[in-house]
């Protein structure tokens, strides 16, 4: 039985992939500049003066919308404006996705990605191809292990994964709650 080191989540993420020469292994993962890296939501929730829950909800919604606008504007600067959406299986340790091109085990890949959890984050990560499986003539499942990852990048990935897991659990609980009502 294979034991995984990190939590994993299925997601759709805009990515740009680029095969790197072997000598480029000194590249380190990093947060891409221009992104708002902090949300105001925790500060709003901790503010004792904001006892009105409706006001807090409205300010949080405005904060989320401003983050979305800033994320869209900064995609131009980060080069992610032309990113293609990929269905991925993502963890703090790596990513698995289906690609039209075959990579070789051991290839070094630079991955630019936009994570949609609030606050939006753009990351540049590097990874080594660990596994390639041919699915069809025109598609390959490629598993990439992230390398040279700093703690701030790992924290952003972790926050995004937990955000996605919470959303999936909420959806499942809502579905279960709705099916229970239908049976009554």
C-alpha cells in the first residue's frame, strides 16, 4: 500500500508548462509578483467594532471581488493571461495531469499556476517528472514532484488545497442535506 505524504485534491487550474534544460535545476519555486497575497477577511472578522454580521459579510464580499479584479489584472504581468486550464490532482508535493505531449521520467519542468482560493496566488514551481503513462495516442498522464520549494510557496499550496477540500465537503454535506429533505 502506497502511503501519501500530503493531502491531495482534484481541481482545474490555469497552467503554463515549460520543459527546462537539466542545468536549470537551481530554479526555486516562488510566489509570482503582482498578486495580492493577503486578504482583509481575518482583520475584518477580528475587529470588535464590526459586530454587525451583515456588514461583515458585505465587506468580505467586496474584499473577494477586489481580489478577483487584482488577480485578473496581474495575470497579464505574470504571463498567465494565455494559460490553459488543466484538470489536475494537486498536493504540496506535486501535481498529476493529462497532457497531449509525452515527457520523459527525469525531465525538469517549470510550471506557472494560478490558484483560485482567496487571496488569488500565482506560483512558479519546478518539478521532476516521476511517472508518465500513455492513456491514448494523444494523451499522457504525467506525475511531477515539486522540487526546491520554499515554505511560503508550500503554505500557499496548502491553503489552496484546504480551501478546495472545505468547498468539496460543503457541497457533499449540502447534497446529503438536500437528499434527506427529499425522502421526507
